[in-house]
C-alpha cells in the first residue's frame, strides 16, 4: 500500500511537469522540469504549495478538518488514505500540517525517488509507470 501511495503521489507530481517534458531540445525548461529533472527546492515548493491549498482559513497550517474537507471535495483525486497521509505528515501529532512538516516529509520522499543520488529526480527514476 505504501508503494501505491508513493506511485500516486509521484504520478500527481509528474503530471504537473508533463508539459515541460515536451519542450524542444536546446531550450531551457522552467523550474528545472523535463529531461533535466526536478531539484529538491522545486520539489519541496511544489508539494508545499499543493498541500497548503487545503488551508481554508489561511492561517499558514492545515487542520485535520481542512484536510478532510479538501479531499472530500475531490473524490478519487487524492491519496488512497487521506487520513493516513495526514498522520504521516503531522510529525508532532498536533492535528495541524505546517510548511516545515510538509517539507520534512517531501524531503524524505525526494531522497527515496532520487535513485542515483544526483540531487535531481527525473522520469527514469519513477518507481512505477502509469499506463
């Protein structure tokens, strides 16, 4: 199940960079996407931005209620187990996701995905392929 969650998260992440992968050769790709891959800072920023969209009251953190409401409004578009994903990110167990907790979890994911440890995640390093 953990592999399925990682594959889903990676597929969601890579879907956002799909347009960059079609950039003609010899041109720079914005945000470090495409064949050159994505560096850690870009990876963290994208994940933080995506998760913080659930922050309905704009207090800089996502509560369990905000998280649940966000994913309830988007059935089938999020993690397989949204409550489990929340618990995994909420390192201190206070019931809120902060940018620091999101970055810590995303950093660990980046390290797992960066198979060749070159500081960039490229499509070839994906653990699964969507068909």
